[in-house]
């Protein structure tokens, strides 16, 4: 089969606009996407997805890091058979773009996780299901069908429940386990705090737990009733961690998960080296989109040193602050093997349900494809640091948080 031409989405938009007077239902402008979503979301829903830790300085650092790296395009290079496929953990993917884990998607649209998982399968883009999902593991797998799906784990206290989550994920075709290390407790998030809003206490985002047979049995044994949503929500939230785990405890996951394990939330090069010692196959350089530690380093700024330290021995991926195809190219040039994207897809979901999410992913793929081609990068292997220059930039005037 010939490589997929993701640039055909741009051609489709131009043709439909010219010949059929049909404009895109969702903006292709990344600076407008969040603004449009804000108009259709409740204040609580918008604050939850768009908010960050403290004064959002880490979110700003994520965007500033992208602005300080500039692409240096090359010209007169053949683009025959342009291809952006990658191989991750022995699996061939048509694109380095992965839809990252975002919880409580029912808060943004009734299509929720199942809808996004469905369109990811249609686009052949891997979908990562959050433990904080408002859809069950089984329902997402059914919606995703033959698609590629990964499972993001928030560690729980009870080992029997933890094993049940791993078992369900494996039985339902989730092939990669993504373990979040940076969210064992919530960061200080003023926009949510000022509204006194935590969606999980309303029952939103608990479906993975609520549908787990081991959790249900334990809750009922303790006198709980699953019909009492608030009571069940408090019980499930209590199962989630309120303390960091140790590196040695990764061995427990290694023993009970047959497949690649990816550690997400690495920012320090020493933690990357320690992650390598666990025997895990991959890591994600991420600061949780600026939602956890205020005043932290931009995720892209952390990437090069981590790639230099462990990139030849494990699969280093990237997350946090990605808004455009150019952002993804920059992360690839700095050594990431794949790029996870979160907020933009959720803004698309808010604006148009699963089809809105699909439009955003298609736009990102087309932007990535066009940008690589115009910069003289025929394949992902052509993305390297020689294609980049770093400049100093204050970031004043930018509104792309």
C-alpha cells in the first residue's frame, strides 16, 4: 500500500469551499480553537480543560519553548513517496501523532471517549484511554474496534483492583500501558478551586472504576451502594493514590502486564535514567500540560537532554503544549519518536462531538504533513536537530496557551 497522503485533507477543504460553498465546521486555526470552544462549554467544563496549575506559568513555558525553537526549511529536495509512518514497540503506525489521555470527556460532549476512540480508529491514529474516563474500558474498546489503543493508568491503592484494571485493559485489546507518575495528587488549580468543582465527586470520570467488578464488590462489602453516585464516587476517589509510588514498585506492573510499559511525566534527565533501569520500554517527556507544577520547565526544553541520555535505549515520546503540526515537527526534530496531543482534540469534541474531534486530528495530520514536506523532510527520520535553530524570545503578546 502506498503511504497515506495526509495533505489531501487540505485539498478537500479547498475544493468543498470553492465548488460546494461548504466551509469547515471546526476552525483550522489553532489560535481560535480554544476561543470557540469556550463559547459552547459551561464555565466549569471550560475551566477544567483549559486550566493549569497556579498562574499558568508552566503552560506559558510550554508555548514559549516551542516559540524559541525555529525550523530551518530546506528546498529542492525530492518528496516522492513522502511518508510519516513510525514504528513504536514493534508496531507500525501511519503517523507519529497519538491522541493522549484526557479524562472526564463526557463533561465536554455526550460523544465522550467512545466517540473520540471511534474516529481515531477511522483515522488509524492510536487512542489513549485515561483511567479517569467517563466511558468504560469495554465500551471504548468496542467503539475503537480494530484501532490501536493504549491504556493510561492512575495507580490505585488496592492491588486486586489494580490487577483487575490491567486484566480488563489487556482482554480488551489495549496494547501499551502508559503510567502517569506526576499526578498522584492534584496540582493547585485556581480556576477549579474558585468554582469548588471536582467532576469526579459528581460521578463524571469514574466509569472505569464504577464498571470494575472488584471495586464494585469491595464497595458493596463495605456497605456501599452503587446507586448512590456520590457515595460511590467518594469511594472510588479514595482508591486513587494520594502518595507517590517508588521506582521499585514498577516491578509489580512489569510482572502483571505483558506488553510495553511507558512512564509518563518525566522532566529530569536523572529520572529518565532511572526509568531506563526499570526495564520499561518507553517514557513520555511531559509536565501534564502545565496542570501539576506551577513554575516548571517547559516540556520541550526538557526533551533534548533526555533524548541524549536514554533515547538510544528506550522509546522517548513527547507531550505538553502541542497545538500545531509545526509543534509536532519540532518535538520530532529534538528526538521524540511520537507526539501526544490532548487539549486541541477536546476543544474539537466540545465544538462538534466526535466529528469535531476528528476534524482537529485531521487538521493536525495535514499540518504535520504539509509542514514536513515544505521543510524538506520526506520521512520522520529526516527530522533532526540540524533542521532547527534556537532563539531567545520573550513570548510577549502570545495568546496560545
